[in-house]
C-alpha cells in the first residue's frame, strides 16, 4: 500500500464516515421532530385541559362570590329598612313629645292666665273696697269734725 492508496482509503473512510454522520443526523433530526411534535401536542392538550379547569374553577368562584355579594346586599337592605323604620319611629315619638309638651304649655299658660285674671279681679275688688272704706272714713271724719 503506497501513499496514494492510503490517501484513497482515508478519503473513502472519511466519505463513509461523513455519509454515516449525515444519515445519523437526519435520523436524529427526524426523531427529534417527531419527539418535539408529540410533546408539543401533549403540552398543548395539557395546557388546554388546565385552561378549562381554571376557567371552571374561576366560574365556580365567581358564582360563589356573586352569591355572597347578593347576601351582603340583602343584609344591607334589611339594615337600611330597619334604620328607616327606627328613624321614623323616633321622629314620630319626637313629634308626639313636642305636641304633648306644647299642649302642656298651652294648658299651663291658660291656667296661669285664668289665675292671674282671678288675682287681678280680686285686686280690683279689694281696691274698690278700700276706696269705699276710705270714702266712708273721710265722710265720718268730716261729720265728726263738724260736730
């Protein structure tokens, strides 16, 4: 084997190695594509399944929250109604109390007015009596002084 034969053998070996390398690379690339495609499909299915589960969970949670909000709204409405009734009752009691107080004041005023008029009438009567008595005394003194 001379040098040229060795070069040809080496080149043939290199070509065969390159050919096997290319075949292996193509096979591996194909297997890799198949593997990636299979995993991509599986990943996509898992993602879609997870998305559906999350959507369902979100819908259930949203429905529960709507229910809770509705309960709170109903309770707030009930409290508002109770406060409205209580405020109306308090106003009615206050108006009645004011009316009662005004009636008592009017009654007291009328009673005081009647009593003052009675005292004034007695005072006039007493003054008239005093004037009559004074006039009598004056007459009696005048009569005794002339005698």
